[in-house]
């Protein structure tokens, strides 16, 4: 089974491209499920069909689901939180206010949405699951939650160590979160497709998203530039002049992205349609332009993943971290026990250092087109 996550800045057309990719896969005979975790609830609009919480047949081999994360939180987390709160009050001797604070779980809506995606993927006959994620900020929270919540539960577990039943519940939940993280970072299963429109503001956010996903070890195997203006050819007149100007601006934005060295061989494009693409025929037309004969599961290029390369130098080691960086990226490095903490534009990742490097201190760092080069001196 393969899982493809489609995300991007709000309004770039990721829902349409996720739907088109799913339709193309089903047309090739793959049992495909397309799922939306986007609170905007627009996946059904792309197919011209209403969707609910259970798989709805859209075509041969194709089903769709619209996850309502708020409803999941109301029905699932409300009950579990009540049990945890009760156990903390009666078993650990905490007062009601402390127990209330301890059972507040940030981002529970997104966490439950991700859990539901995993459940649907594992319980159905699907060969491919395509996920229409929310806008970039929501997706980053969604993909960071398994790691973040595991740390939260570890702290909570320390407070509840005397409660055997609660400890077992927390251990099971932590294990579940670890399995979610494993699914997201499994190179054989899960990949991300970033959707953008050729505008500088959108491209800047896309580049930050590339860095954030790489920090978390999540594979990006393609970028899709959507709504590229058609070239007017030899047309004349004001409309043709406007199209040429707009297309030239878009081409320059994409050229800048390529020159940055972050998207070598990864970028596909789709031209803007005169009418809104709704329904299977229109979606299949987009998929044909997007993928041609290769099919949606074929990655467009390299995987952007943090890779460590260590070389020994005078007085210590040189550590290269393959990481896409924007020109003005704010990078911070720190040692946290045996890990190297890398923070880029506010996104933080702990990278486990190889054994020989754990006795070294950070002596300096620089960046190039391939990522970070960190100098470590023996102590």
C-alpha cells in the first residue's frame, strides 16, 4: 500500500490535484481511497458528489471519505479525557483543576484525523490512499503531532506512575503515536506532494515546508506548480499581452525555485483551466497532463530527507546534514544530551549523533546548496 499526502498553501488547488491523482490511479485498476482532512470540506465538490465519514463509491476502484475531525474529537477524545481525569483525581490524589490541565491535549483534532487516516488505510482493500490535507500550517501541525504528543505523554506518565491502569493506557497511546510516526516516515509507504501556484509568496512558503518536512524525516517526492497560464503563442491584442506578461512572471518564479537547487527533477506543472474542473472527466484530463504515461505513484524526483555524512578532520569531525535551506533561513544549532538540535525558521528537529561525535562540542557551522556543514571538535 502507498500513502500520498497532498498539501500546500490554502487556495492553490491541492484538493483538485489529489482528486485527479486518485481518479487516475483508479482508472489504472488500483483500488484507491481519497481522503480529506481539510476542514474546508471541498473534496466532494471536486467530484460533484457528497462525501461522508464512511467510504463512498465514486467510480470503479475509487472511494472517497471526508473526515470530520471535530466530530471525532467530540465522540472519542471527550470520553477518554474524562477517564484520564477521573483516574488522576481518584488514584493520584490530584485536585480537579490539576487533573483538568493535565488532560488538555493540544492539537487533538488533527491527531484524531491522522489516526482515522491510518485506520482507513489498514482496514480497507486499498492499494493506494491519497490524502487531501489542510493548508500548510495545519499540515505541519498534523505531521508533527505524533512526536510532540509522545513527549507530552511521557511527562504525563511521570505524574501518573502510581496508577497501573492509567500507566498502561498511556503506554498504549504512546505506542500508537510512535506507530503513526513510523507510518509517516516509512520511505516505502508514505510520500508528500507539495502543491503551489507560481507566485513568490507561495513559493517562499513551499520552500519552508520542504525544510520542515525534511527535518521530520518525511519524504517529499514531487512538487506540482498549478494554474500555470497558457502560452498565448502568436496571438495579438491586450488579452494576449496580459497572458504573456503573466506567464513570463510565473516562469521566472519557477526558474528561481530551480536555481535554488531544492527541486531538481521534482517539479511538474498543470495549466490553468478556463472552467472549474469538476467531475471525473475533467479530473482525468488534469491527471493526464500531470502524469502522462508514468502514473501518479511514480515520484517526480529525489527524496528530500536529512542525511548525515561524517568525515574526520583535524581536531574532530565534520558533519554534513543534507537539508534544503532558503537563502535567508534562520538556523540555530545546540547540543541536547547525545542529540544535535537543529532549528530552522522555528522548526526544530533532534538528530541523534553517531557514537564518536557525542563527546564533541559544536565549533562552527556553515551552509551551502546541499545543506548544513557542522564542525565538531573533540573535548
